[in-house]
């Protein structure tokens, strides 16, 4: 197959809508445009039926007991806000302490920061060098006043998968609610809300080949029944937890994306892992002084490769491979020049953090693309290193970090 450009390798940022998903959605923009809350005519009934069908598709993928436990939202940012603020406000009489992890997505961390300004106390747990939480650290952090633990299923930068089942055992034992931001892990690793004792879980359609602007929050209804204070008030949709007219085409697309994952995830993950390992082997056999960030299988997202290239600026490398869309591993918001909070939490040297690239391999990538990317990256890293005085010193056997620079 002929290559076409640009090559998209940023599938943790967002994914292309699968043509099968788009096809399922289209009628709900045109013929079936009813409001799912319209109870007294066929337009409403059709819309409602489509929504309930999608709810069932989401439920099946995550192993929930009832479709009523799926609350549709505008995406995972909203789901994380609803889960954490919803629990905090609902259970504030019971306690004011929340536990989360330093490498969480900003939608979790910034929500927690706001709650701190409102008088809640938040513990931000450390991770090990691979980015994993020690379940025992969660156990130790739980206090009498702890109402919620929030730990993501899979990290969006370095692809590390967290020991959710073990943490769920601990939170259930201690009677503390457990939320997980499951956006990146959904369909990429085993996930089951019942088996893992998860009480709340956030999802986003556009990370799984569905449309943007639609997501869901799983809210357990039984043992324990989780109650949430809503953050959006209105007509009382979604059991009063999330008011607002339902995004029917988006929900249909999200449901279809889940059904496809359920059917194809095992085969797809094998393929992603093969492509990822091929890229990794090519880069690591051709280049010296490069480092893998994150964990090894089975604790790694099958499509994630996060690499630091010593003596090379990540941004400069990206400029040299403009025909390839990747993400600089150093800045989580590309607007800021801060090294990412995730790499900082891993203890990656800030300089090395700025030399990092995240490759996010997805459903539509081909072997030819991976081979092209490997060659282009190797060529560009070598070119940039040839212009680097520090690399020159390194090759001469001088450790530049021990040099005493003289300033005038
Ligand atoms: C993308 C992402 C989000 C935000 O999801 P949106 O639907 O874009 O709001 C939250 N958490 C993780 C881990 C993500 O990767």
C-alpha cells in the first residue's frame, strides 16, 4: 500500500472516527432527529430507543450490572468533574479527604485543586519509576475522613496501566468510594467494574474511534449505591445526575465504538503491540542513548511508545519530522514549556523530559507507516546530534554534567 501523508501517530490525543461509527450516527442527524426526552411521539421514541441501545453497548463493554449505571456526559473531562465534585459535595458530612495520584490527567488534578481551595484535603500519591502506584501506598493514605480514591486505568502520556483490581480490593475493604479515569485503558487492557470493585469510571468516545464531545460516567447503583450531587442543574435528565438534552448522534456513535471494541479488541491489541514493538526495536537498535519511559507489558498500553532521546530537543525533532504527527513528551499542554507533571513524577531529569516523544499507534496505522516513521526519526536524531556540542563531548568520553562551566 502506498504511504499517504501526514502520518497520524497521536492516537492518545484523539482518534479518527471509525467509518462504521459514522455510518451508525448519520441517520440521527437527519431522519431520526427527535429529542430522547420527547415522550409523546415517534421521533422521541426512536431517539430514546437508540440511546438505550447505546447505553447497553457501553454497559456490556465495562461489565456493569445495569444500563442505568451509565450516565452520558460531554466527555471525560466532565465525567471526572462530576465523579469527584459530585462525591465530594454529596459526602462532605462524612469526610473531606480525597486520595489521587501525581500522574493523573489534568481533569482530575485540577478538579482536586479546586476542591482544596474549597476546604477539602487531597493526598497526591507518588508513583515508582515505571509510573505505577503501589497499592500499599493507597492503603496507608486512607484515613477516617477519606471519602474517595481516584486512580486512572492507563496514563495518557507514558501508557502505564495501574493495578486497579488491587486498589479496588483495598477501597472496598475500607468502605471508601473508588473512581477511575478509564479513558485510555478502555479496550486496551482488562477492565470490569464488578471484578475490580470500581464505583465510578470515566470514559470518552473520541479516544476509542468515536466522536468528540461525548462520554460517560459509570455510577454504581448497588453495594454500595453511589449518590452524586449534580454539577449541572436543569431538566433532570440521566436520573438527575446530568441535565441537558441528550446528544443522540454522539451517544449512538459512542455505543457503536464500544461494540466494535468489544468484538475486536483482542486482535487489535495484538496488532498494535506488534507495530509498537517493531518501532521500538528499530529505534533502539539504531540509536544509542535513548530511554523508554513507562512500564513493560502487560502494564503498558499496546499502542504507546514514549521515548527520550538524549542530546536532542523534542521540539526540534518534531520540526524535523513534520510529515509525522506525534506529541512532544515534555509538555502536556503544548502551550507551556514546563516539563510534563507525569515525567516529573517519574523522576525523569528535566533535560531528558524535553527530549521526549510520545508515539501513539492506533487502529488505522500500517506497517509501512511504522517503518517510514522509524527511518525518519533515526535520520533526524542522527542529524540533530551531529550538530550538538554536548553529544560531541559525550562521544569523546567526557561526561558533560561534570564539567565546571566558567562564567564571565
Ligand atoms: C483525553 C483524556 C481525558 C479528557 O477527555 P475529554 O473527553 O477530551 O474531555 C481525560 N482523561 C484522560 C486519561 C484522557 O486521555
